[in-house]
C-alpha cells in the first residue's frame, strides 16, 4: 500500500512540476512566445497608395487622443480629485487639442464616508457632469465615457432609475452599453470601440469587481469588430482588463487580436504602485495597456497615430498644480521598439522616413528640443509647418535612418525646454529594422494575460479536493496501514483519530462540501433586491451575476478553517492522550507522562461540578483548544463583519449559513476532544 502511495505521489509531483515549469517558461520568455506567434497573426495593414507620403517634417497624417481612467470623484474622500479634474478639462485638454478624450470607467467613487460600504451619491455624479459641461471640453473634442464597477455599485441594471450614468454620463443618454465611434480623415479611418463590461446587476461593494459580457454584449461587439475591418487602426477602450472579464461563449482576446491595435483599460490601480507600468503584448497579437489611476496619481495618457504608426506616453499631473507638469513630450518617429507591431502597423515607414518627429506641448513657448541617439547629439528639432491657425505641437529633425539600420536597438533621448526653463527628458529604444524586443515584466504579463476567473475557480476547487481527498483517503486506509503510518508521526496519529471519529468526520466533510455548492449568505444585495451568494456566483434581481470574487472569499474561508484551525486540532489530538487513559497509564509508569502534558490535555475544570449540560461540554474542553477556539472565532467574526455585516447588513449576517456555521464548528470539534482521541483504542483493537 505504501509503495503504491509513493508511486501516486511521484506521478502527481511530476505532473504539477511540469505544469508549473510550463507556465513559468511561458511568462518568463514572452519575447520567444511572441516571435513564434507572429507567424500566426493575420496582417491588418490597410493597402497604401504607391506614392505614399513619407515621415517628413510636414504635419500631415497625424492625430492624437487622450485617455484618463478611474476618476473616483468623491463626496467624502480627497476633494482635490474634482478640482484637479476640473483643471485638467479646463487647462490641459484645450492645450492638447486631442481628437477625442476617453474616460474609461469609475467616474465616481460611490463609497460611504467611512469607506466601508457603497452608495451611489448624486452629488458626485452632478459634480462630474458640471465639470465636463462647464469646462467647455465638449466644444472642441469628442468626449467618451464608460461605466466602471464603482459606477454600478447598487445599480439594478443599466438604464434603470438607479443608474446615474444614464442621467449624468456624457454618453449615458445616447448608448445603453458598448458603442463604436469612427473618425474619418483624408488619410484614413480610425475606429474607437468603447467596451462596457460592467455586470448585468451591480451588487454593492465588495462583491463587484469582475466584469461580464452578456450574450447581447458579445453579439454587439462582434458587429463592431466586423465594421472596423477596413479602418486604418482600431482602438478599444474598457474599464476592466481582459483578465478580469467573464465572457462565456466568446473568446474576447481572439476578437481583439483580429480587430484592435491596442486595448486601453484601467481598474487595477497599478496594484498600489507595485506595477506602475502594466503593459503587455497578448498572445493574440494586440497590446493591452493598463493606465494608472486619476484617483491617487493623476495619470492621463496621450496616444498618437502618425502615418498609422502608434505611440503613447503616460503623464502624471501633480496634485493641485497642473502647470508644473509641462512640457509634455511624445516621440512618434522612430517609435518605441517595445511596442512595435509589424503585423498591425507599417513599420517599414521608419526606415524610409526623412525626419525624427516629436510632439511637444507646454503652456509656454518651447525654446529647445534637443535630440540625442546613443548619447550622440544630433541637433535641435524645429517646429514643422503649421496646422493652419491651430497650435502646432510637431517638431522635426532631419536624419538618415539607414545609418541606424543595423538590426540593433538604439537609444533615443529628447530634451525639451520651455520659456520658463522647465525641462522634460524622454528616453526610449528604437529599431529601424529587426525584430521588436517586446520586453514586459513577468508579473505584469501574468496579471494581464491570465484568466483570473479560471485561476480563482481552479484554486478553490483544487483546495477543496485536496482537503476532502486527504480526509477521505485516510478514512479508507485499513487499520494495519493506519498503525504503520501513525507510529511514524504524531500528526498522522491525530489525523487518523480525527477521521475515524464519525461524529466529527461527517460534519466537517459536509461543511467543506457545502462551501462548494450551498448558499454562503443571503440578503439585500442591491437596495431592496434580495439575493443569494454562492461560491460560483450571485443570484440577484432576477439575474445570475458571475462574480469571481466569491471564489476569493471562499478560498480565504476554506483555507483559514483548514490551516488556522483544523491543523492545530489534528496535531493536538495526536500529541495528547485522553485524560482517563492517561490516569490509568500513570499507575504503571508515571515517568511516561510529563506533568505539563497532563495539564494541557486535561479539561479546564471537573465537568462533574457543572450542572448545565452545555457548561459541562465547555468545561470538558482542554485549555489549549479552548483558547484556540476563541482566537479562531474572533477571526471568523471579523471576517463576517467585514465581508457580510458592514456591506450587506444584519439580515445577510443572520442568513449566512456558510459563515455562521464555521463560527460554531471550532466549539463543536473542541467539545468532542475526548471522543476523538479515544478512537486510538478502537483502532488498536482492529
């Protein structure tokens, strides 16, 4: 039996190890994976005329747009978010003059004053609308906005009376969900798909983190992708990274790979500054670029399309001082080598270009644009011929591209100084020819490339399978093998005693299985709409919401119960003898039992002195198990308070069998300590 167990363990170890190595290899060597997949990516390059205009000093075939995300305009928290956003719309946007502005979700914070519950505040929405309308930004650019998860806290569904985006959002009264906008220029068509993946029904915080595409959403965005096939470039905006969008029946990334040059998103807030540059090249052949938030860091993004070559820069605007972040610089030719997509943009134009092209903005005249390649000074770029009467941000410097066409990466540095002496230095690598580097961090790629709904589901059910499987297997092992294993380890002895006590084993197994399939809690999840929360999703307001965060909370629940409580109880049961047996043994050999161990395994008081049956059970609990049950119960109470009571109220707390049951289980198990350890006698008599 032991031999077969060892063989099985070795096979499982090999399978798990090979899977881990495969995953690590895929994420660590993104460059090689991307090269292999390049041959599979279909080209989306639009046929260009034979006599196309080269990249020169002429301000033609050029447009740019702006993205900002996660405003979190709040009535209670950091009111400078509103004032800074007002300055952004009033001062920054008019100076940049973008083709369009996209605000990709979480327009408002929708959190309470204490920041522990969620509520849609009309004042926040009216503040957003007032800033956009009064700033005049709608007079000189297209303005697009989307719902984020915060904009759906406590919202029954899109276009419902509880949906303030419908009333106060710029596009809320025009588009119910996702929408498409195409900019038509003399030099081509450029499409912008705004993907609304907010859930069908917006459960109150915290069970509202993942996005979801309904069948209707999927059908609509497939139509958008088909309509944009003839566009020079197509860009998608969304609040949620694709790794946090549930899309049953549609491979969203495959669709984006066929349609998009890039998918611009937000939502993750750079993981509290741990991942400030969350960029990756998806295996389907498009860039996914998460933008840092406005809430804490005041980030915005400028994207330029220069002769269909796409470049971008992320800018951080200082709080309460928008003037200090000038000048702003974006190099469009030669573009950053890390973001070259040869199958989606005409990279050959870099080699045929006659000028280095730079976009530079400032609220003061720009007096110097110095250009260096590999620390070699090339000269000062000059202002190109103007856009008629419009401000001209394009600076150009003549160069010989063939001089750098050695299939190697080179470093381009641009130093821009304005009339006030403010300087900004922009440095990036470039390629005139050769293979793009595509060097993205392994952690960033993991966050953006994997399917986290699948990950959390897999972790939860594997944890359940491992825990339940271990208990059941040990239960089924024959007594002779049990004696052999338990003599090797006190922990295995405790485990054997635990699983062979049916009074404990059956309820614990049922509890673990219940966590997979039974209702966790029930209550008013959206206003007065009653809902039921399961591990696999939420039923509320007549819909089923596939919220993967439920798996996260279930993982915490199951693993905390197992590792923080059960493991110690099992170890304790294997280390200590039952009180009666110990007293008999001490008559023969008192030296075999230390006084300290006798104290730890004996009940707190004499159970016979307790008149009440409940008190007799409590008094029979050994002191270490009693203390351990108190500590775990307090932790479980804190878990219930933060995840059920505060967000969803007393009703949800009372109707939470998946949480309340776990609260009382430690006391039930501890009260059965004598029954558990006495299984040692029954096992030895088999």
